[in-house]
C-alpha cells in the first residue's frame, strides 16, 4: 500500500513534481530494459535463422549494440557485425556478375531480416505497455 504523507497546500506542487519524477525514472528504466530485451531477442532470432543457407560467420555475427544519443536517450541497433554488405545483398537480392561487365541474371532475395524487424516493432510496444502497467 502506498504511504500517506500530510503536506501543506503550499508544498503540493513540489510533492507532485517528486512523484512524477519518480514515475518518470521508473518508466525510463522499464523502457530501457524492454529495448534491451527485444533487441537481444531479435539478434538471437537472426542468428537462429539458419535457413538462409549458412551456419558460418554470417549467422554468428548478428549482434545488438548500444547507440548512445544523449543523457536520457539510448537506442540499440541490431546488425551483422562483419558481414553487413552481405546482409543487404541477401535481403534485397542482387545482379550476378563474374568480375566482368557481363551480367548473368539476378540472384533472388532471401528476406530474413524484415520478418524479425516487423516482430520487434510489434513486440516492443506490447512489452513496454505490459511493464508500465505493473509499475507501482
């Protein structure tokens, strides 16, 4: 049960600011944890997507990194640490060449990043909302 405290009318604005400050800190912590959890799980899902024809370095190199943006803003990005060029080619498809100017057709796209991105975009708000409702 929440503690009750008697305050004078003159101190009401300070008390409200204190309560809102604590609530804001709690929401920030919840948001930070949710972003971290969803991005880690997205990287794990991409590592588990071995159905794109590989079990090697491309699959193992998916990570979630922190990207600092300011004092109260932190974001995370999920990316392939070493094979980022290959990730784009696999996701979008590309023209096949053999080192000359001759093209031999198009290599079909293997969309494996887009489903994980869509999952993360729907999972993060759900996870944040669920966690905020449990703040006391």
